[in-house]
C-alpha cells in the first residue's frame, strides 16, 4: 500500500472515531484533547524504546570503544598499516586486470567513455628516485638474447629480449594514407603530435605537407577508437597476451637522426616495434640500479621487437648518420 493510501485510510479512521465520540456525547474540544494526548504518549513510547536499546547495549558499545582505543595506543599504527598492505597488496593488480577485462565490452559499445580518461601524471618529476629499490631482476642480466619462438609474456622471464615479428613495413606514406582515411577520428582523439620534444603540431600540419621535415615526431594515442584503427595495420604482437595491452600507444617518426629518449609507457612491461628503418637502441639501467645493472646496445632492424621492463631499463636512441626515416611503435602491457 502506498503512502497516499495509508494517509487516506488513517484520515478515514479518525473521522469514523470522531463520529462515534460525538454519538457518545463527547465534544469536539474534548476529542481534540484526547487525540493530541494519545500522540504525545506514542512519542514518549518511542523515546523510551530508543533509550532502552541504548541502555541494553551501552556496556558493549563502551567496551568496544575502549578496546579500539587500547589497540591504537598500545600497538604501533604503522604495524597495523603494514599488515593491512601485506594482505591486500597481492590482490590490487589482479583486481585491476579483471576490471580491465570487464570494461572492454563496455568500451566497444560506448567508445566515447574513453574521453573520460585522465592522465596519470601531468608533469613528470625528473628528480624522482625510488629509495632502496631492489635491482636483482636486472643485476643478473649479462646480454640481450633473441627469441625465435615467442610466447605470451606470462610464460617468459622479465629479462629484455628481441625477436623478429611478422609485422609488414609501414612507411610515412602508409601513415599518411591511414590518417587521411580516418581524419575525423584522429583530429578529434589524437590531435597533438609532439615535435622535437618542444612544441605540438596537428597531424594535418604534418601529413598534408608535401615534404616531411627533418623533425622528431612523437604521436600519442590514448583513446579506444584511435587504438582500434591503429591495430588494423599494427596487430597485437605475439608476446602480448590477448587481454592486458594498454590503450596508450606511441608512433615515433624520426627524420632528424638525432638522439632521443623512448617515452615512458603506462604499464611497466613495454615493447618497441620497428615499422621502418634501422636504428641503434641503447638500454640504460634506471638511475637507482646503475651501480648493479649493465647497459646494452643493439641494432634494431625493421619488423624487430624489443621487449623490456622500463622500471629497470630506459631505452634511448643515439644520433645516426643514416638518411632513412625511422618509424617505430611503442606499446605496453599490464
């Protein structure tokens, strides 16, 4: 029964009771006095019930408060916090991975949801270091091996390695054709290209010019629609499991032939796939692990992929005397 029906039923019963009181010789003033006295009695009963409930469990409530106070006073708060983290920490990343898998169908149905994505860090701190960082994963690595039958990353060690993929060559003309074909989406979702690590240009300024200038271009993709279009010409590498690849990708076009750093990725497991050209890649250990881990240098040719963990290694590309344009794709896996 709805609230309106209950009020109507209550009003009807009061009117009936008033008529019966009038037949019994009770005046309207006496009826009103009796009615308000009954309401006051009802309020008093409710107050008494609440007080009796509090009196009944007062001892337990006070005892519980005292126990909590004693625990926080006598026991170290840091120990409680550390114990909580130790028990919860191992469930954080599996939970986030499960959430990522669940969100994929929703993003497919509603791609505009990716517009709500926020950058994890607007400005990076170049002086940030991890105190007492454990460098054992990279301290035992003596060389960078080549893998000939790559398996998904959860079946391989975390050490850096390279392997030749089935990725066909993609030159600047293929990128230009892809942009023109999907111009509306790219202009809306990936409208900024970092040029020479100094300023931004639009993809239209780059691809609609007759001649590609000798610049370093870093084109970042961070939306579902753009990443899905990019996957049409750059399929998911074999080393990356079916679920877990980050939406964030980078296309690097280097016609300047100067040294530059490969951008840090959203996930710590990252890969650098050469789409066109050949360049020397240097893997330098993180600042915290320079005293334990070695640096490596290798030549990465087209269709080759370098897999690494940027938590321990930071790839850089030194200057080159070659005249060919170097194009690479950077992605990551969580």
